[in-house]
């Protein structure tokens, strides 16, 4: 397991780590505690996305991690450290019942 490059710590303040996926070849798990719930949360990315990640790039996380670009919960976790459960706790469900 290794430290995640500093500029991903949402992946900036979150002390996230990574490890190769035990179940999916070519994938890496990025792990960290949600800044809201304090529970462990994992995002599964293509290993090549993590290897190619450039902290000083002008590209946003969706461009640098195309394997999760459509998964807004994972993208938000990498940006801010807030998991989908944390987001729901802060802002409620998006089903219109709030």
C-alpha cells in the first residue's frame, strides 16, 4: 500500500492510501476516511489512471481519472474527501423529499 499523490487528497487533506485491487485486474483501490462520516470509503480506479495522474495538471479529476468520470460520488470523494454517505448527511437525498 502506498500514499496517494498529494494533489488527489480530497485526495488533498484526507490521508488517502492506495492498494492494488484483490478482485479486479488492472484496478487500484483508493481508500480514505470520509471527512464527514469518518467511515472508510473506497474508490476503484484504473491503475493506469493513478500512474498517469499529474498533481500539477490543469485537468480536473474527471479528465485525469476517466475510469470514474461518470461516477460523481467517486469523483467528489477524490476532490473533497466527502463520500456519498457524507454528502447525503450534509445535503440530504436528491430524491426531492428534503
